[in-house]
C-alpha cells in the first residue's frame, strides 16, 4: 500500500526525498520505496522520519481500516 501521507508530509515540509533521506540517515531509494509501499521500515526509521517531519507515528503509519 502506498504511503501517500508520508509523501504529503514531506511536501508540506518542502523536502525532497533526498533531503529527508539525509536527515534520517538512509538512501533516497529507501524513502522512495517506503512511499511506494515496497518497503516496511523499522520502528526506529519510522520514528526518525516522524521526528524529521514533525508528525506522529499515527499521522504517517497507522492504517485505520474498517472491518
């Protein structure tokens, strides 16, 4: 599942994938893969991304599907 919330939060902060990657210590390809839904980041990476974008885990990674 694509992570459009991550892409939107990154855009609100006016950060490129490379700039966010530099802030959290990963490659641009990792950020791209997370946004595409091709990679599930560790909790530590999720937290680093949230700190860099000034958002919560729920804002970016919580999937509220109705059952």
